[in-house]
C-alpha cells in the first residue's frame, strides 16, 4: 500500500509553525523521497523573500505564484516527492483543488500554544507582523480549520519528539 501511495506526491498542509518543513524533511529521508519546501521554491524563483513579495505585490499576487509553484512541483516529480506548503496555500480554492486532485494530502495539526511558540523563532511571516501573533494565529487556525479538514489524512502533532509525529504519518500511509 505504501508503494502505491508514493506514486503520488505527498503534500503537507496546515498552520504556520506546525512543523510541515521539519516533518516533511524527515519523512522524505525515511521514505527515500525528495523533499521540497514550496515557500523556499517561491523565494528562489522570485529572487525575493516572502515578506518582500507581500510588501511589493500583496497577498493575492503571492497566492498566484504559490499555486503555480505547487502545480509545477507536483507535475515535475520523477520518483517520489514530499512537499511542504505554506499555511495559506490549501485555503486558496484553486490550489486546494489542485492538491486534492494530484496528491496524498496530510493535514498536520497542533495546539495553538505550539504554533505561537514555533512561529516566534523567526520573523519571516508577514501575516503575523501587524498585530498580536497569538490572536492572529488563533483566528487563522479557526477560520482555516474547515479547509484543512478536507485533507483525507489528519495528524495531530504534539510537543513530543518529531519521530512521534513521523510514526503517526507512516502508520497512516501504510
Ligand atoms: C502563510 C504561511 C507561510 C508563508 C506565508 C503565508 C500563511 O508559510 O507561506 O507567510 O498564509 O499561513 P509557513 O506555513 O511555512 O509558515
């Protein structure tokens, strides 16, 4: 069953700070798949950071670029691939439809406290810059939940070691 699952890209969705990149990287190495972080890929192709893109062109422009990058990553994969997406990607109707159609989608979920703590480590998220990060994260977490819940696989990531989350994912995939 696992081998059949790996025919399609594995796409991680969920809130900022939930650990999509850390989980994705480790999962890919265990499965011997390649790993791509869609946010990194957007920055590379735009030759700008995400805060710069938001600042210069706005969120709508970013979402279009994000959709194109994710579509390309899902289409060009030779061999298996794990893709970590930015927290808002799956909320965009077209991007979500594309991902649900082409990938094995995993919603990585966690408590609000975990998101607050993890996002505080880096100031690279434009959406958290104009207000209280906890309030913004709490609101986004609630409004985005119905979208994330459309992913067929739901994994709760606790505060324990990464390998616990990875094991849950591997169980769901097998
Ligand atoms: C965003 C999440 C970020 C990044 C951008 C917007 C969001 O990615 O794409 O700042 O709308 O939740 P991470 O989920 O990797 O932080």
